[in-house]
C-alpha cells in the first residue's frame, strides 16, 4: 500500500503569519482573542483532509504591540478544547512546556482533551528556554541539562499517569454494581530530581489510549528525547537535503532508543501564498505587503542581497550598479531566490511578494505548484508530512483545502476522508497506554 502525506496546520493566531494580515480590509483587528477563528480554520482544514491542528505557544510577551497583535496570545489547551466540540476528525496538538506545569496537571489536562475529542489529542512537549518565560513563573533560568532532565522526568511521569488507569478496569456495570476494577487503577509513585507524582489519574483512557507526543527537532538533547518518546517530530529544514538529514537523524534516534524508525513521523513547516494563476498569487501577496511598514521588510531584503534598498526605490528594479554588487547572504534561506528575481528585473516590492522573507520553505504560486513541491519533498524521503503555515487565515486554509488537497488526492498522496478518526489512526501510529516499556528507567 502506498504511503500518503500526513498534514498538520499551525493555528497560532487569528490572522495569519504575514505581518500585514491583521490590517487587511476583511480582518477584524479585535479578533486576536476570538477562538471562533481557529474553529472555522480547523473545520476548513478538516474538510481538506488535514490530520491535525497544531498550536504553538509562548508564555511571555515580547512583541511590540504598537506594530501588531501579540504572537500566540490564547492558551492552546483551552482553544483546542473549543475546537474539539466543533470538529469530528482533525487531531488537536497543543504545545505545553515541561518546564513549569507539574506532570499530574499536564496528564489530567491532556487526557481530558483526548477524551473530550474522542481520541484526537496530541501534546507538543517542549522545554522552555526564554528568560522571560522563567521570570513569569518566578523561577531562575536552569542550565540546559536541567531543562532536559526535567523534560525526561515530566514526560515519563505523564505517560505513566496515562497508563495508571488500564483498559482492563472495564466499563461501569449497573447490573453488578461494579463501576471499575480498582486492581487496574493503581498509583505510580514516580519521583525524580525535579518532579514526581503518586497517581493514579482519575480519567479513563480515550479511544486511542493516550495523546500522541510531538517534539521539535532542536538539536542533540531534543533529538534524543524525541527518539525515546515522540510519535511525531516537527523540524525546520530549508531544503530537501536538510529534510532528509533531519529525518534520518530522528529515525536513528528511534533505533538507538530501541524503537522502530517508522514509529516516528517527521514533519516540516511549509507555507504557501496561493492564487489561480502565478500572477494572481503575486497580486495577493502584494496586497499583504502593502499593509506592512515597508522599511523593516526592505532592510531585511537589503541584508539578504548585500545592498541598501531605499523605500523610495521599492517599485523600481535594482539599478545595474547595485546588481553588480549584490550577493546572496549565505545564511539566508531564500537569498539566492531573491538575487535571481532581482536579476530578472523584479522590483524590491515584487521580490518581497514572492515570499522571500517567509520563514519556512514554500512558494507563492498556484495550487498545482504547491502540490508538486509537496510531492517532490515527500517522494525524496525528506518528510513524512507537512505542517502548513498560513499567511492570511481569512482564506489561506480554505484555498489549500479546496484546491491543493484535491490534487494530492488525485495523485494518491492524500488519504480519503473515510479513514480513521483518532489521531494515532490518522498518523498510522500504534496505540499506546502508559510509558513505553522499552524506555522504562531510561537515563535522563
């Protein structure tokens, strides 16, 4: 049976990741706290065969609110609980830091989301690293090894708590008068250097057993932890070669932990600006660019090309003397694309409209071009799936669901809508209840 692409969508805010999205005529500037926006986007993604909605988080305010709305303002678990009640199939993956919340509270909250959603929950388990986050929780910044020690302890205790109520405890039986078999609901009594819990949890397993653990691909300790616990890893490769290398590293980490490599799916963020034609896609992006302050955007483009671009020159192609001096910045992912567009005679404003400042791989173009790019990455073994990053949430998810998903389905690359409804089932991952016995007692 041919493998298919797994898909997620990032729903971190109510406008989209492009800085001009909140100023578009169709946008309600006050909607950054309206969870109905995420509900509608998740419903559209569900129609398009997307497997899960992913909510990143930031537990501090560093944003300049004079220029735009805060990033990730609402609490992910609460938002996705609202989404759960208005959807049927799409998975729900909130980010929750292992650095602050006690394992019992995490286990209970995530199990509740899993039960409410009929087995559609995941957990993006990440340690916090920002000084502002620790200051908000009244804690000093620990050393890096301390953060990962706590992550290992927290994940192991959370999973043990999920397994503390076994399926064999049974269903309530009013005839016999037995509500549950207490020999199958037992304390865990796990305690480490940083956290601990007695247990058991007071909520029974969901249809999928327990939430799917997601983790980022963020270096050595993160990859080691992912190999031990994760069912899915989200990386940030810029090229197919980067993706292959990161995916191979994750799979080797699984093998080192005693697991099969196919037990971990590797996802890459990807972003599109779509239109019926290439020109209409560019025009849509030009409109978004027109809603931003051009000065910082042009400063970024100047740094990518190594020449100074003044706002007064934004609508004219770069002059010959600048083109001769221009060079692609070696550490800017899309600098070569920007330089090529400059040599083709595009103005700085039009170069920006091609998405060269987008933080993730992707393109501004047609649904067919987007589907081709995804197919190329997938068939090259660079990814098992993608997490879609939406430039303008007003229409971005709907366009992908209505125009890209049908192309992927036609090519046999996207599962039909009649598949499993649990997140584990949709991702093709085995059921799990409790801590994986292959890593029990592992070094943290």
